[in-house]
């Protein structure tokens, strides 16, 4: 008898296999003693014999159904309506059935356990047991070093074993990149879950990580400045002390724009042109192109744009009548523009409109500043394997000593430049037969790649096109994407279709969101019924009692190779999470 079977000696089953059952869905007849337990979401084990070999099937109870055939009789229903409880049939004739979705099957092979399939339906009456950590530890002993824990099985006690492999070959490698999605409404716990996932992948020293952080939340944690309260996961401390890795956080002042066409784009929407009373977009585009082309012909470098003499050259270019004829055809329009040039306060225009914009192209404002191309070269260098977070929020306090222009338009330009650079670097690595083995996390992904119509000429549409192309093509280069979004339906379907692993938190149970969720779950109505039981974490009486529940789909666990959704409650105690994953000593502070 195996060690797992020995654990059941003296242990009472919670039920037995009932009818009807199939290899896709099993019916669990609950024993009387178990009917008073909380069982929805419980992880259970079914031992059976297949091809003369002892097997163990594991799955979660997705639904409990109460039946009482007497109460379904019209005469008894009439009596119940008049008298209420009827002692002869009420409760005594109740039967409780559980719907059991099998997610994994293991077979004994003499030295341990190997994955198998449920190739038959065991006989009715086969006992079914609740599973604890000790059973899972024995079943998965061969993979213990690869396991990672984000929480406990939904409605149950044991930790849910997951694994997050790097994208290269060799030990603990998947051999290919995966795209991962985390979805849920605000307050569903998706950001905390994403930070846990960062640590899961950071355990692999051969793996690089890049965080594109439009809101600055991840960068704040990686700087060690996380806000008090909530789930104070000390990302920076854990990376340094437990994993021996260093996170580099680059803010607005650390990034240098490195292309003349980016200058043209910025000028079109800039305050600089506003103060010169440029009107329609076409005129702005023509003027910006003239400025960029003539400065280049005069030998001006991008890094010198912020200098006063360059600004004076720009004014000289705009004062040239031949230049003005390019963007203003009528004499009256040129006269009005010349009048504005003569009246404008050039000192104020330089200090508050031109210089802040031009500093985006200069490395002299900050000795740590580097171009986006250099950032990506360092990230993808096989010998370094960096963890880099790009804080694109513009909220870095260190930026206050030097006024650098930052707004949503510039953020979009930087993100687009990043996506272009990532794609180019991935293609070059592929040509050299290199696997980049890199995970790229993007927060608020639905803002960058929304579903629905976008003006094809808009920066947002260009970003969406680039991101869709990157998600579609970079997987073969060893680049995986971790996308975080408040909405499943509002993220472009082309991106959603490329996700291999997905986590779904609370708040996706209505309308288009639910239909998109249904496709991920393969239409499993029992799994979706369990998802709908998730309660809003903020409906708890106080923050300490909040529960953050998730459904996960994909090859993310040794218990999910049957493709069945798994359900868990994420850890809400930092030290419990760190201890479960061997990330101590790392004390929250």
C-alpha cells in the first residue's frame, strides 16, 4: 500500500462516487457527517485502479446540490406549505450531491507518481477524501523545488501548488515563453497577485524582467517606498536578501528620447506651438518637420536641443519667410504668425516651453540617464539578466530639481518607442539563435490596447498595433508578457486569444465580461457557478477579513494538466506568503 493510501487509514471519506458520472464530470454523494461542512471549492482525492495500476484523481468540488424526492411530490409540497417541516420526510430523506471536476490524475510507478489520465469511470461507492498539504507533498515530491504558492485552495485548507518556469531550456525551464493575464475589478487583489508573480519568476537567475509601469505602483514598491497598509509586500528587500537580485528603477528623468521623429511628434502637441498660436494639426506637423530637418542640417545633436543657442536657432528658422511659406500659404497668415513671434516673451518661452521638452533628449540633466535602446540592450544582455522597472508616471520626487516635460502624450510616445525596441531586439536575438528568456509586465493593459475602434492615426492606435504584434510574435523569441487589466472584455480580443495562463479575480460576472470569461473556462457551467460565488473583498466588515479569490486557467499548476480551472484564495498575510515560498529572511517593513 502506498504512502498516500496509508494516510487514509482511519480517515473518514467525505463521500463516495455517485451516479451519473463521466470522465468529464463526477458526481459525489456526500456522507451525512460531511453535509454540515463547507465543501464548495474543497480539493478532494479519489483513489481507483486503472489498467491494474493504482491511480489518484484530484479535483475541486464546484457545486453542491440538495435533492429530496418527497419534497418534489405535489402532495408533500402542499403539506409543507401548510405545516412547514414534516418530520417523516424533511431532512431525513435529503441527499446531497457534489459536482466534481477532475483537474489532475496521478499513477504510482514504483518510485513515485507520474501524470496520467482519467481513462475510465471508477465504480459507484468509491470513497472520496478531502486533501491536505501532506497528501500533496507526497504526490508532488519530485517537483517540490519548482512549486510556488500564491494562496490556499478555495474553500479548503491546503496551499494550492503552482509553478512558474522560466522561458529557456534546462532545469526548471518551460522551453518556450508564456503570456499571462491577470483580470479583476479595482480592489480585487490583481496588483498584489502580480507582485507575487514577479517574485515567482525572479527566482530564476537566468530570467530578465521588465516592468512597464504607467501608474508607478510597481516602481514605488521596487524602490522600497510602498504605501502603508494593504498587503505590504517588501519587493525590494525580498529580491535583494532572499533572491540575490537587484531591481533597477528608472524614472522619467532617467530616460532619454533618441530619435528626431519623436521631436516632431512632441512639437505637434506641445505648449511651445500653442504659445506661437499655431492652429490646425497639419500646420503644426509641417512646422515641426521643418524645424527638425533644418536643425539636423545645421549639425545640431539631439542632446543639445535644450541649449539656449539651439532655441535661438529654432526662432531663426521660424522667422524665415521661406520656412513660413511651408506651413502658412497665405500672406495674412504669415503676417499674423510673424507678429506673434515678435510679441512673444522669448525668455518665458524658452524656460517653460522649449527647455522642458528639449531636456527629454539630453543626457546632461542626469548622469544615470540612458536611451531606451541602451536600457533594452542592458535588459536583454545574456550575462546580466536584470530586473528593470520603468516608472512612466512622472511622479518621481527626484525629478523636481530639473523641470522635465511629462504628460500623457509623452508617456504614449515612450511606450511606443519601448515596444518598437523590444520587437527589434527580439528579432535580432532570434537571428542569433538566442532565447531572450524575459518577462515583460504591463500594468493597465486595457488602456494601451483597448477593444473597439480607435483613430488609426492616434498614438493609442499605434501602441495597440505594436502590442498586438509583439504579443503575437515575440513568444518564439523567449519573450513572455504579463498583462494586468481591470477588464477582460475591453482588452483587445487578439491579445486575449494569445494568453496561455490567466487569473480572474472578482468582478467579471456580468455582460460581456462574463461571456469572455465563459470562453476561457471552456463553457464549464459548474466552474462558472463557483466563480460567481466570489464575494467582493470590500464587502468584508474590516480590511483584515477580506478574501481575495481567483480562478486560474492554463498550465500553471501540476494539478491543472487536464485543463480544468482551479480556484484559490490569495494569501493575505505577507509572512505566510514568504514562508510558504522559502523567501525568508525578509521581514515586512
